[in-house]
C-alpha cells in the first residue's frame, strides 16, 4: 500500500518523457510584475545616470574659490527643458481660481458642481468638484452665479483696475513624509527599532514633529509645527496652506530708485510675457506647484495606475548641477567652452555683461524661455535668465556632508526655527548676475519664503521605466 501511495505522488508531479507538470520545470525562474509603462513626460528631457565631480572645477583666487570637488553619482531623472513660464504657472493660478468659484456655486445651491457618487452609484465622501461642469460666462450667468464668479476678483478703489484677488488664491495640500516614516528609529513598533539582539527593545516614547495648517476665525492662515508622541502613520502626514499668487511687486522691492512699475502691471498678466519665466515665486510656492502638477496628472490617469506615478518635485542641488554640466566634470558652464560667447561672437545666455550693461545679449530683464541654444542634454537656460530653486537646504559645507549617491540635504524648517535655518540652495544665476555667478559649479541661497524678480524654477521627476529593467543571464550547465 505504501508503494502504491508513493507511485501516485510521483505520477502527480511528472508526465511522460520526465517533464514536470509545473511550467517552470521546478527551477527558480522568478516572478515578473506587469505594470503600466509611463509615457515620456511632456516638455521634459531625460537626464541619464552619471558620475561627475560636484563642486568648483578649479580654484579661483580672485573670487576666493578653492577646488574641493566631490565625486557623486546621480540616477536617471526627467527635467523640464525650460523654466516654468508665466503661462504654465497661470494654469495653476486659474485652476485654484476656478476651484473656488465651483465651491461657491455649489454652496449657492447648484449641486451639479460636485460629484457625490461614483460610476457604480456608491457615495463619494467627501464629494469632489465636477470639472466637466463649465462655469458660465458673465453674460449668461444668473445673479447668484455672477456673484460667485466675481467674488474671486478685487477692484482697486483708486485706479479702478480689476484683477484676481491674490489673497484668495490659496492652495491646500498634504504630503506624506516617506523619508521620516522609513527611518528605523521612527518605527511605531518599538521592537523593530533595534536590530541588535543583545540590546533590549527600546520602548521609549518617540516624539515626532509634523507641519499642520488651518485658517482661523479671522480668515488668516495659521501654519504650525507640532511635536507629539508618535502614535500612527498619520503622524507623518504634513499639511500646508500656501498663497500661490506670484508677488508682482518684486520688480520694485528688488531695485531701489528704479522705474520698474510697468512690470508690476504687465509681467505676469500681459500676453506678451506668456513665454517668459515666472518670477516672484517663493520656494514654498514652487513646491505647491509641484504637488498640484502631480495631482493634475494623476487625475488624467486610470485610478489603478495613479500610485505608480513618480511625483513632480524640485531638483536636488546635485541633479541641477549634473544636468547643467551634462554630467561632465570639466564643464563650468552648461556649454562646453569656458567663455560666455560662441565662436560667432553670440552670447550663450542671458546675464549682465558688465557695470550697468544688461542689454548686450538683447534682453534687459528676463528673456523668453529657449531664446538661447540648449546644452548638450537638451536643456535651455541652465545658466542665466532666472536663477532656480532646488529642494536642497543650504549649508556652507554643502556637498561635503551629503552622500556620494544621489546627494541631498533636507531640513524642513519649523516656523519657530531661526530664519537662518530657512535657506534653500539656488542655482544657475540670473539675468542680473555677471558671468561668474551663472557658472554651473557655483552655489547660492535664498530664504524659502522670499520672492525675487530673478528667481524661478523648473520641475523634475525620477525616471521609472522598463528600460531600466535588466534580465539576468544564466549560462546553460550540462
């Protein structure tokens, strides 16, 4: 009987000619994962992984620069080929404006401006805005609709000028702090915090800091950093409320005793400046734009694939330098020459040529994006035009304290922190800088809540695609 059972078991796992019924032949072949292949992001350039010497390419006694480069390696990422333009940032502003109008039309009694059920008839909590429902034009709007539409505008009682009310253009968003959540010391289960089995599990209460924001009874935005005992994954969710309208007054505040008033009225709101880089945007506003751009993209994608999308974000300082120098340690500018003019004696970027000389490159202030030739990576204006925000917190030591793999230093300053801790790295130099300060290996900083007429930004996204997948090659053994 035992022999009969053994024979039956052997028969279950074998077929004629000695083949296994298992499709893999009983061998370790791995289990692949199918997924959705992202299309190439619109208007972005793929920067391939590379290694380069980060930091000054050579000493400069005149400027007090000492050569102390650091070898680093950067993974693949996508980068906007140009700075974010007025037209592109205006899309963000108008989206916020139209969201407010739809909310007010819904509150006025028109329930069609929100979606309360999904396709299967299940309730959606809370209801979401219905973007398929158009906002009526003022000519066709009812009195209640007209009140809601006009409520987001402000009229100057002296000049009579009507424009979008900057104080109402507020974007609220939440971000999961994946880095803090991943740190072993922040594990909710105290037994997981220490791997050393000779040490007892640390049951000490862990304190966590998180950012939160709300609007008080007076209608003011209150931003706080709260510190409390770690209790759940929700303690890693940070909430922000950011006024996102650019500061149009930077043209006056940045320059004393200059007649720049026309730029206040025209630069962000005149069609002639559509393709110029947006300015007057703080680091905080640039981050809000990245979050909105990510969510805007996700809404156009099937729900089951939305979490596979890498978010738009500001480039790290290392990514910006790598992209500007095309991954070449010897390049001090985005172009291959150490000079700032081409062989045909044409300027290679928009910058200040000397004392009081802003126009020799044909532009007094900013230039339309892509007015000059791209670098080897296909990126425009990586030097000059506008300096650009990075995600990196500024320290004098810079790359020295960072990892040599995807280097980055982050410090999420609390509101109560000293102002000196709220510096962020700015790269690329601008239209108001001389040639030295537009070098790709020179770093500078600005405070995260500051807005300038010479600072803009562009976005990046980590590259994830099937092209990065490599198949393991196995030699047949006889």
